[in-house]
């Protein structure tokens, strides 16, 4: 809220300065904040339309090299805004081959899940120690309606890398309840689990498990916690 207030104040001062030439000189100094810095700050505050506005101002009359340098950030903003046309525009403006991460973002944003999955497979081969790639691969499997494959893959990973549990168990939970595999679901979110995972999928699993067991109290508690 405080950050939003600062942005609104800066915008008000800028508008006042543009309307009043005499006051513009005195306002210039506090307004002399780099637009790319304002764009990043707005993005961090999840003020995505404002981030796009500041970045567009920053990129005006910039060199081709500077534009290319800021395309990944512009792409992230369009993804946050759910603007597939903007994402496609960034892809068209990019010179050279995009990075693997950029390809994944583009594929996911416009619904090319098979292509995104293939990129995650490549990322896993290149950087097998990065759990974020495994999480992305599992997310794609679930989006592609392959919960059985997701559950098998995630369970295999956790059998060898228990430290990845906080990052991957939510995919096991979602896959289990989508498969109606109640015994497996019990392993992850049952009442005897000391530290159950917390996510939308886990919350849904707890609700379904309580309903399955006709546990009214547990059902109400799971609903409140969701």
C-alpha cells in the first residue's frame, strides 16, 4: 500500500509539472528517478500495468541493443498481465535464439504445454540439481492431464532426494486426488502427517479426504484453512 501511494504521488507530481512550466523546474529533481528502476519497483509490488507503463517510457528512443537487453523483463511483465499478444510480440522482436527459460515462459503463456514440457526435460538434463526444473516438469504433466505419470515421477524423485519434499510434494498431492488414490493421498495430507504440505492442491486434497472419510469436523477445518 505504501509503495502504491508513492507511485501515485510521483504520477501526480509529473502531471502537475507538465501542466505548470514554472513549477516544473522545482519538481524535476524529486522526479528524476530512472524509469527502468520505477518499472522494476512496480513489478516487485505486483503493480504490473504501472511496471509496463514505466518500462515503455524507458525504452522509447533506446538503441536496439538496449531493447534486446530489456526484453526478458518486458516478457515477464506481459506474462504477469496474461497478455499472449505482448508475449508473442517480444518473441518476434528478439534477435537470436531465446534462452531455454525464455522459451519455457513463451510456451506456457500461449498454451504450448508439450513444447514447454520438452524444454523442461532439456533443462533437467542440463541442470539436474535444480529442483525448479523438476517442479516445472511436474506442473506441465498435471496441466497435460497426466497425473499418473506426475505421481510416479515425483515419488521417484522424493525417494532419492527427500530434501526436495517442500518443493515437490504438492504435485504428489494433486496427482493423488485427481487419480482418486486415497491411500496415497493419506500419506501426504492425512491427520497423522506431522508437516503436511501447504498449497492449493494440498488444501483440495484435505477437503476431499475428509469428505471421503465422512469427517465433518475435518471437512469444516479444511475448508476454513483453504
